[in-house]
């Protein structure tokens, strides 16, 4: 098993995108060594196992860092739109996207893959379909996103 595979709910989405739950300090070193050039964090600073110094840790490893805290009980389409803009800004650089357990991220990645990358429904659902079936406010966010980003 590679060091990346030890990260909770790690999924390699493409050559340029990987997602996961919260990495440890040591795992961020492995992410940098693997060639990722940017990290996007969708978890709240108060999430389980959140690293208080994550931004400075990531940048000290030579990667760009963007923190977009998404409230678990109230995800917003504005957050999704900002996520799309951040991913676009990173261009062709390899990006690691994480939250606490890869549940927030998997929904955002579904919408990104479906509506920005224009992947098929089946392709866009990976890794969300491996992690969970969104319900409640997360199901609603996906449905609203489908209408907005058509």
C-alpha cells in the first residue's frame, strides 16, 4: 500500500485530482512528494482531526493552499461556484481536495466533474458512489446544482 492509500477515504479521481478525508501532517508530506501542487480544504477548522496550522504546513511543503470551509448542515451553491473557480484557477496543476471524511468533497467533485469537466453521469459519480449516497441537504444541493449548471 502506498502512503497515499493510507489517507482516510483516498481516491485518485484522475491524473490531476485526488480526494480524501483529513490527511495528517506526515501525509501532507507524502502528497507533496507525489507531485500535487495545490490543496483545497472544504472542512471546517473545527472538524475532527483538523490541523490548526494546515495552511502554513501545506505552503511550507511548496504547495498552494485554499481553504473553503463548507458547513456540513448548510452547504451552499455559492460554495460550489467558488470551488469551481478555485479549481479553474489551479489550471492543469495536480490538486488534492479534502474535507473531514471526503463526503463534502465527493459531492462537490460530482458537480465539478458533471458540469465543468462534462463527464458522463457514471464517471461523474466517482468517488461519491464509493463513499455514500447523499441525503438531506446534500441531496438537495446536488439537485439544485443539476438545475443551475445545466
